[in-house]
């Protein structure tokens, strides 16, 4: 059986299949419209392995933070597959996924156009406090020791989530972090 | 052989799914509305709408299939509203439809929301052609001729604001809560048409215009307030509604005279307005024409109408692939 990995949180479209706890096949597309390429990428992934949705035993979805629409597309599709095919879903934030590369307490940041999403993690990679966002201006003033990283290690993600609980599809939610106009 | 279509609608603030048989029979319909949430903000907040669609989508699917007592495997196609509407909201429905289509090997049918409103009438009685279609909603005011399924010719449309938009803005100006349209109608019932407001485009074209009328209401409220005169809100609501709707009636009458068509379909959110219905009924009686307005449930946004509008496309084999994208605006013609 295979586990489907989905990450649409920002400009990189990233889908993969795990088999026997290791990445078996992955597809990365940069600079494409997620809304036009995402489902086709999943189709491509399954066709290349000659498998169907019935060969999936798990789904891992990156539920943010990042572009609201981007994150949402990944989460909606994960929910639909999980619900329809009765497949357990596990979620991980991109920041936590990055923290798995570091074995000490760390502060991880990922940039978007206007600023940076930040998460603090303990040595067990558990989030300390909440995720937050600093604009580029706020970042200049902040005297923080942020590790800016971009590339996750998929095998570490699988290993970390192996013993974690899955979330029922109805209740899988994106992490949004950034405030919207009406919240301010 | 019967055809079952699972339809999805998420273009604004309702998440809806339906199973529709042969484009005309509603097997099940599930709708969750976010109206109470958006009422707090005085209008639909697009980002909040998208978030709520994301939370609701699998619940609505479950409810819809349970009510129908059917499985996705039993469907012949998956239909979805791809335009027009709020981009982020549409995207939730479209991605859900695409993955369903891929998982269950069912053809994907992209439906225009406005065409859905026209085909909502098919859920009541089979549409016969030719017909005149008047689309009146928050984003559209247009008059079309349909010679056959999906054969549209536009007679005219608004040159500025849509009629529903004007209702909402006027509601805000006179201090009525969201949703403005129904609240104007409620208040207008208690008032008289005693204010002077300019009639929009008084010519023999099929053009509509509502920004002038809206501005006239804003100016009137401003001037009266300056003078210290209280606004008779129910009278202003009544005057505005009468002028706005009489204009629709005049243009439809023109179309009856010029085309000789004896059938009128009214579609879109504003078709829920009772004054509009009664005036159009009078007009249709005068021209011995048939008036088609779906029941309220099918007038407001719902997925059953999307299933109805998808059926002619199913019969013609007009399917979409997985690169289907959403669009905030989309013309019928």
C-alpha cells in the first residue's frame, strides 16, 4: 500500500507517494497554477506507478502556513479523498516539517512576498506557542535567530508522523496564521 | 436509461450539493448557508466564505448522498459551478469536483452559475423554446433569447450596476442590515411610492442602468438629512423598488412586442422579489405569455440547478478536463 503526500502551501506544487516508509515517487512543479495542475499531478503520480486510489492506505497533507488559496486546495482534495475512500489523513505544517531537519530547539521561518511565517519548536519538534507572521518591516527590527529554510526531507516527515494520530476528514483544517482585513 | 448527476455549487456563501436525475428531478439537495456569519460584516467576506466552504465540503457531500440513498459510484457525471462568483469559493467546489471525477472515473461538467439559474426552471417543468430569459442578481441584469438548449442571444444588459447590487447599496444607505434586497422588499410593503426618483434608461433599447438610480437615492438621503428632514424609510424603499422593477417590466414588454416570444423565464436572486413576480405576472397575462419562476428554494443559490444545467451538456458529451479553472466573471454569450 502507498501513502499520498500533498503540499500546495506556496508556489511549489509537490506531490509524492511513499511505499515501505520511503519516498517512492515524487513530482514537483514550480511556477504553475495549482488550480490547473494539481489534480493532473495526482493523476500522473498514480499512473506512473500503475496504481489507483484504492491502493492508498494513508494521506499526508501540508496544511500551511502559506498562500490561503494554495493551502486550501491541498486540504480540500485531501479531505475529499480521505472521506470518500476512508483513508486516514495526517497533517503537518511546513514549518514543523522543516524543523525535523534540526535536532535542537529552533525557530524556523519561511518567507513569502511580504514577510515571514515563524514557528518555535522544542527538541522533539513540537510547536512551542503559536505560529506567527512578521512583515518584512517588522522582521528588520526583530532580533531573532531565525533559521530560514525551504526544502523539507520527506522521509523524515513520514517517520515523524508514523506514530501520530490521524484526523477525521471532516475536521482537517488549514493553518492560516496571517490576519485578514476583517480580523484587524 | 436514467442519468444521475452529482452537482456542486460554491460560488458565493452557500455550499451545496445535489443529485439530479435526467436534469429535471431532484433526488436530494443539501445546502449550508453562511448568511449569519457574513451578516456580522454587512456583506460576504470572500476569504471567510472560502474557509467555510472548506470546512463544510465533506459534510455536505455526506448529507447529500445519505438523503439520496446513493453512492458516488451510482452517478453518471460530476457537475460543478466554475463561474461566475468569488474565485476562492468557486475553487473549493471545482477542486472537490475534479478529484471526485478522477477517483470515480466520472465525466466532469463545468456549469456557468447564471445558466444554472435559468435551468432551475427545468426542475419545475421542462423548458420549452424559444423563450425570453431575464437574469436579475447581485452581479447581473440581462435579457436573453434562448432558441434551444444552450442557444443564447443577448438582447441587452446593464451598462453599470446590477439590480441586486443597487438593492444592496440602497439598503445600506437607508440603514437596513444585510442581506439588503429582501429587507428593502419587506420595508417597501409598508410604504408608498411618494418620493421622486429618476427612471433609468427611458428609451427603446434593451439596456439597463442602475447606478443613476442608486446615486439619486444617496443624494436624496444626503440632502434631506442636511435639511433636517427625517427619511421616510419605508416610502423610500417602496419608491426605489417600484422604479427599479418597473424598468425591468418595460424592457420585457418591449421584447414581447418585438420578438413575439410567448414565454418568460426569470432567474437569479432578485427573482425572489414578490413585487417583481406580481408585475411580471400582469405583463405576461396581458401578452398571453407563460411566466416561469422557480420556487424560492431553486431561486437562491443551490446545486440542483447546476445539475439541471449540466444535463444538456452531458447529452452532448461536453466534458471538461482536470485543468479546468475558475473564473470570477463569465458571460453567457
